[in-house]
């Protein structure tokens, strides 16, 4: 049930509260559009590459050919991570969720950044850090996953894109062009999304003049929850539980009757359709057909129809991303860490923006505890 309040100036969950001014992305709920610095996310995902999207988010414009070449060269040269990161991941229990591994990986890599000691308000240093974070994310998650599976990390191939690097490290082979393209476009779609919970957490962290990496670690911890990034994994587990299209209708009616939250549906900002879901649904359903797994698209159709007619609630991006990644053979536990590989670009852009015009983020709360009580000595309590 939604939280309610009788206080006039308080909105539970800060729903509808303006938390800041940003030039990074705009969500227009009424028209189901999402733009990154003026560019529609559908175009960025279908016509561009994740590298171009990341450049746009960090530097505020789409790169020209020579800027893109230079950016890709820097990303390639910054892609490897110190062995200390791998050693720390090896020290974790093998059963940890890869989000815990990603959070540990970024905590360990932070002090190795050559700009780590630069003041939090040094914008050039922050952008250099942002590029290193974007470059290293797919290696930390991809090789971190290998270590959790008891395998050795692989050396990243400098000619790979970020999408190819991730797929290569996770699967140990050369990704085919179609897989790399679908995966790459999903990274663009996931890269940024306004003042969502993890981005807000990142901005709160850097607003104390803490460092960019601490902002990323806050972001990862916040993204992990099933009401945020973790929904893509939960959505796939739900589809697997349903199993076959003929089970879907009864399953969803039963779940709704039992007041279950259907993972991958609903959104705080979009009361109609999530534009990222519109794009990813098309990509994911075509992919299911091509990979010989049409049943996931069929089950998705049924759930979407029932959710729309019964609840007026539509899928968010995590729903189609779930069966797209499943069709690509990616382990389910990696779906939220993939979100990290993409969202580090948005988090970093927001951290840079926050620090370029910083004011400590420190809201107030309404006190509902007891009034003033007299002190009682411990022997008398
Ligand atoms: C994303 C989400 C947290 C947004 O939540 P919110 O703005 O706080 O909205 P609420 O959770 O208060 O939901 C409002 C109403 O819609 C219903 N609702 C929202 N999402 C629902 C879902 N996925 N399944 C079933 N009912 C849902 C709620 O039960 C509530 O109904 P009620 O008022 O009768 O209790 C919520 O839609 C959700 O939990 N979705 C599933 C998790 C998910 O996919 N997260 C990824 C987001 S990108």
C-alpha cells in the first residue's frame, strides 16, 4: 500500500518533490519520453553506441569522429584493474551476489585512481575519474563474475567496445555482432534516468565533498534493491516460475489477487509507458524469436495485457531487459550488475554536475518521538 501522510509539506518517499536542477536527462511522463541532454533515448540506443552515450553524459555533447576515437582509446587504456581488486573479490564468500562483488570492486579500485587525492571540486579530475570508472566497470563485473565462478580473470581485449568486453569476460569467447549490438543498446537505455534512488544517493554522497568513487559505491548499494535495479533479476525469476504461456494468465491473476508486486512493472515517474521499456520490449521480443525462445515473449504479452487491463500498470525497462538478457544466455545474477556497467555513466555525470554547483543535500524530517524526558540514572531504569 502506498504510504500516506497528514503533514502538508511532507511527501513520503519524496514523491513529487523537486530534488535539484539538472541538464542531464528529462523524463516526460505524459508523452513517455526520455532524453539525455536533448537526445531521445531511442535514437541513442538504436543509432549510437554506449560509448557515445557515455561521452554525451559526461561531456555534455555528442562526440565528433576524432573525439570518439580519442575517447575509445582512453577507455581501452583504462580498462584493466589492479590485481588488488581481483584479490579482494577472491577473498569474498563464493556465494555473494555479484552486486556485492561490484560494490567491493569499486571500493578497492578507488584509491588506485591517479586523481584520487584531487579535491572533490576539481572538475577536470572528476571527469578523468568518471572516464576511468566507465572504462573499468565492465572489467570489474565481468572478471569479478569469473572469479566468483572459480575461473581466472581474462585480459581485456583493447579493441573491444565496453559491451564486447563485458560479454567476452563473462562468456570467455568472442561475442557475435548481433549479441554485442543488442547488449550495447541496452547499456545506452540503462545509462541514465534523472533523480532515481541510486543517482540521488550518489549525489547525496558527493554533496558532502566526498569522492566520486564513494558516490559510485553508494549508487551500487542503492541499485541493488528489488524496488530499483534488482527488479530485472526478480522479473526473470518470475518468468521462469510461470514457465509456459498457458500458465501465465492464471499465475498473474492469482498474484494480483494476493496483492503481490509484479516485478518489472510500474514506475514512480511514468504513470503511462516507460519509453525505455517500449524500446527494449521490441528488441527483446525480436531476440526471443531469433534465439528460438518465443515463449518468453508470449508470456510477456499475457502479463502485459493483464497488468494493463486489471491495474493500468505498464512494464518498466527491467521487464524486457530480463528476458532479453536471458535469451543472450547471461546468468540472472548479473542482470543488476549489468545495470551498474551502464549506470556508472549517469551516476558520474550527476556527481560532476552536483560538484560543479554544490550545496550539501541535507533535508529535514518531522519528529514523532516522545517529548522531553527526564534523565534516569542507569541503576534506576
Ligand atoms: C517501481 C515502484 C516501486 C514504484 O512505486 P511507487 O511509485 O512507490 O508506487 P506504489 O508502490 O505506491 O504503487 C502504487 C499502486 O500501484 C500498485 N503497483 C505499483 N506497482 C505494482 C506492481 N509492479 N505490481 C502490482 N501492483 C503495483 C501498488 O500496489 C499500489 O496500489 P495500492 O495503492 O492499491 O496499494 C513500484 O511500481 C514497484 O514496486 N514495482 C515493482 C518493482 C520494479 O519493477 N522496480 C523497478 C523500477 S524501474
